[in-house]
C-alpha cells in the first residue's frame, strides 16, 4: 500500500465532506485493507454518470488495496431514498427492483474490478427480520432526529405529506453499515444524514464508527438539476458511443471543469479552447466505457458533421419522409423516429427560432412544405441531425 499521506491525497480529491479526516488517517495507518461501503438502489435499469461518481471513488479505494462492498438495496429501493425529494417516490414492486438489479451489477463492473468486489443485497438481512426486530431497530432513533433532515423539515414546513415508511430509509441504510462492518461509507452530498445514522448505530453496537465520505452531486446536461433519468438530463454508461459523445458535447462550458473532475478524475487544462476541452472530455468518457477505437470514431464523426460541416458524407440516422409534408409534421415525425418525441409547441419553437435546417438553410415557417428529397440533411437541434429517405 501507499503511505497514508499518499493515499489521503488521492482519496480526498473531489470530496465534499470527510467526517473525519483524522479518523480516516488513523484507519489507514493500521496498514490493513479497510471495508469501503457504497449502497445503490436499483430504482431504474440504467446507471448514469452521476451514479458513476461514487463508483469511481470506490475504484480509487480498490486500486489502493482496500475491500469494496457494493450493497444492492433491493429492500431500500422499494421505499426510495427521500434525500432531496419534495414528495414521496412512487413505490416499486420487488420484481421491478430485482429486474433493475441485474443490469445495475453488470454496469457497475464497467468501473469496478468484479473479482475484487463483494456484492450483497440488503434484503438478505431485512427479510429475516420479524416485526419485533423492526420495532427494536426503530427504538434506537427518535422522530426528532429524523425531522432534522432538511428535506423532511422543508416538506413538513410546506405542508407536504411525509409517509412513515420514508422515515425508515435512513435507519435501514444505517443498519446496512452495521451488518457489513463498514469502515468508510461513500455517498452523495445529500447522503450525509443517512451516513451519520450509520455511525450512531455502529457506536450502539460497540463498533468503531465508519468514516463518512460525501461527494458532489453531478448536475445533468441542463447544468441545473441533479443528473437523473426521470428528468432526461442524463448520460447513461451504456448509451451508444455516438449518443454519449453528442450528449457530452451539449453541456455548458462552465460545467466542464466539474465534469472533468467527477467523471474522469482529472483537472481540466484551463488554457485549452473550450470546444477542444469539450471534445476531449467527450472522447475520454467514451474511451472509458466503449474503448479508444470508439472514441476516435466518435470524434472524427463529430468533426465531419459539425466542425467541418461535411454533413453530406456523415453517417447520420435515417428518417423516412412522412405523408404529412409541412415542416412541423416532418420535425415531429423525425423526433419520434429518434425515440425523443416532443410536443407540437416545442417543435414550433425550434422552427421559429431557426434551429431546424434543411441542407444548411433555416426553415422558420411551421406550415411551409419544402420539396423534401431522399438524401437531404435535416438538422433538428444542436445534438440531432438526420438524413431523409423514402
């Protein structure tokens, strides 16, 4: 293993909170592999770059010789983490959760070394609890403690309902730490309360409390809200290479430094031109999840389509010319074909603001009916361009 200062220098990079750094240093100084915990709830079938922030921090610990425990929250997912939520999450069935869990574990190993990762399901201990066990576990915390959570406090103050099962979530996450004997727990910055509950429960069990390590939340492609599939502002780890590259090229310039740090673990070269920095970010990300050859192809295709404007020879998705020939109808049909349907109002706005272009010429009248021809190039927005066909 590296020395304690060398390990700390690596592990502190890109963190929000380490509670406490001294405790972490003391644990590292023993020279034995620590048990590092990360819990993920399979509430959807896909992992995105926001989830990968925690996985990459786990990989740092793994590369330093520590033992990784990835908890799949098959029971906690049926509640749904209330962190940062202004309303109760929709409930999932156990069957839905387990179907999602299959893809979660596969995608997690795009980052982690499978042979060196312990994967456990928290249902393996929660399903063994009887009601008396649940009562005894709940007796270890107070309602006052739970109501100190910022999200619960805000919802209560605004008159929004808080379901009693949501209060179970931090308790269950904390008990996970007891069961797996975690030395360190990793989570997003919105997870600090839950991780601290784990420390308290470990102390009650006579265990040395875990170190809390929280990481920044990665804003999505909109640059405003936390990356989320439900918000449509995400980049999935299994997105096709060109889709991943194109999505990353759409992020705002001011978000790039954060993406470099959290997605790649690198510091962005501030002297680089923003467009070149963004291309390198997109290419490096594609290389991580799809390989260098795919990254090279994506960059070359992007340069051909956008930088060199040689769209006539670019490899573009094809869209059939529909029976409805007005600009609005063709645009709606094109977005639907790309499995990104938009409303008529949104389509009109794109047309009227000049985003829609046919062979480089702007189409600003939604009711116009150009002489659509096979092979022509229709640009829909900054990320999507298609070729028309019969």
